[in-house]
C-alpha cells in the first residue's frame, strides 16, 4: 500500500505540527461528516438519538474537497479524535487492510447491542467488508442522474447523442434565443467525483477498468470513445469554459441559478439540495436516468454509476460500544428515515425507498430504485486511491486538451497495471 506508507511517513515527519483535539469523553460519540445535505440531515438524526438515549453526539464537519484525505490521515495516524466516520465504500478495503477500522460482525450478532428488527440486515441494500469481515454500513447509496429543466425540455434525451443535440439548442452562443447560457454541465474538477461520474459514460459504451479476468482495459476502444464524448462537449462550447473548476456545488448552483438547461452525469443528492433551496426553478428541475446507447432492438443500454457513503468505526475509538450503538441507530430504519426526510438523500434500505410517506415527499426515489437496478460500482481494490488518482490525471489531461484520449488512457492503464502487480 504505497499511499498508506507515504501518509505514514508524512505523519511521522510532521507529527509535531499536528494538533488533534482530545479524545471523545466517555459516553459521548463523535461523528465526522462531510459538508453536504446528508451531513445536515445527520445533525437532526443525532439530535433525535440524544433525545432517545441521553447520549451526546458531537458532529465534526469537514468541507467536501479533501474530506477523504483528511479522515484517512487521521485514521492512519491512530488518533481517537473520531468515533464514527462517514466514509466512502470504495476506500474501505484499503483502510481495513491497514487495520484502522473496527470490524462490525461481533456487534451485529450481539443481541444485547443490536435490535434485529430495527437493524434488519435483509432490508439493507448493501454492507461493505474486506476478507470476510463487515466494516461499513451504508447511509445512502448514490447514483448518477441526468438533471433537466422540464419547462424547457419536456422530453429529456435518452442517448448521449440526443443529449449533445439538446445541449446545443440551449447554448446561447449557438442559439441566441436560448434562455440559458449553456446547454449542460458536468463535474469536471479533478478529485473525488470526476472519474466516478465519467464511469456512467464509460460503462454505457461497453468500457471498463478491468475485464472479467482482471486485465486492465481502461485504454480499450470503448473507453476512448467515452473519453471523446466529454471532449466533444467541451470543444463544442456547450458547457461552461471553466468546467475543470466545477465540482458538486458548482454544478448544483448552475442548475439552481438557471445557468444551464441540463446537468449530468450528476449525483442524485443534488435533487434534495435543489428542492430545499429558494431557486425559482426548483419545481421545474427534474431527473431521469442517465443517457445511454441505443441498441438494435430500440432499447437504451445504460449503466449508471453507484457507490455508497457509509458509516465505519475508528479502531482506536475510546468508546467502541457507544460508537456501535449510535451507528446502529443512524443506519437503522428509524435513523435512516429521519436523515432522508431532512436531507433528501436516498436511503440504503428497500423499505424506505418504497415508503409511501417518503415517496410522496421524494417521488424521485422511484427513479432511484430503477437506476440502482441497472447500476454498477467501481472495483474494490486495496490500491483504490492510487487507481483513482491515475484516472483523475488521465481525464484532466484529456479535458484540457494536453493529451489525446488514447495517450492519456494508455498512461493510466500502465499505472494501474503497475499497482496491480505490487
């Protein structure tokens, strides 16, 4: 684990400069979350837990950019600053191998600590483990949608080609009568989100990172086609020129302010953010499945991305039992429902995605279930962070025009081959 070793070296060298807050007091639980609608909802859920149990829950919030690096650095440093961590499912294998996550199996199977009816493992859409042990429980399962202004686009595009043509129509530089400046936008800032959203394009073109035999195929002809699609949108001027600076918040704001007519592939969580805003367009902004490729039989082949933000417990927590009890509540039926109502985030429980009360408030939950039925997740590998960095670099070079898609993806493939061989 090259990145782990680098981090540990940095920590050892700089440890004198680190300033950690004291470990959580006995009984209190410290939850660290990323700035997000889900984080806002979890604050309310934590307050309800405190009312029920009398246990104080402290919420530590960290900004979106650099969130994972921050919490992983704290885990690898062996600090007890956080008890429960809102964590990305794809990074669990790396941290579990490093021995800094608490296995959850013994807690789940202990009737004194877990109410089977409330926990209901069969209702969970996923759990996350490594080498036979469970380390993470999902809070929300995210997928990619296509966002569109229904007052402008009554029939949203179904294929990537249609998406391109509709985006041209609503770009003012191409169509002076367009009510929006640009036809669309997608996440273009390198970081946590860029490769994940692009995978919704990659997979629909038939590309992948690894084939069924574990061979690296990220530089296949299908992958090159998928990369060229992003380049086509940029070169046509139908998305903002500074798309490389657009992460989640900027894309959501572009929809809320009416700068764009569409956005995608884009995270489902933005819908809750939009509905909870004062945007004059919030009732006109709708979501549909990500575009795909039209097949010979007329059907549309789509493979939207999916991953989970989940809860893990810090192995070095001074309050492991308290951490589990809180985790059990926020990942359980009652806690998950509160978080969903407050944040609009999509729950990771079948019973909640089909809950009439939630469907009335969030009708797009029906779409979410439809998207998850055909969605796909990234490979779970211990070198995930380095693989992700390689993809960020490749896509950034492609989108900036500094390298042709084939050359950039060949370089990424070589890096991933080397990681796989270590």
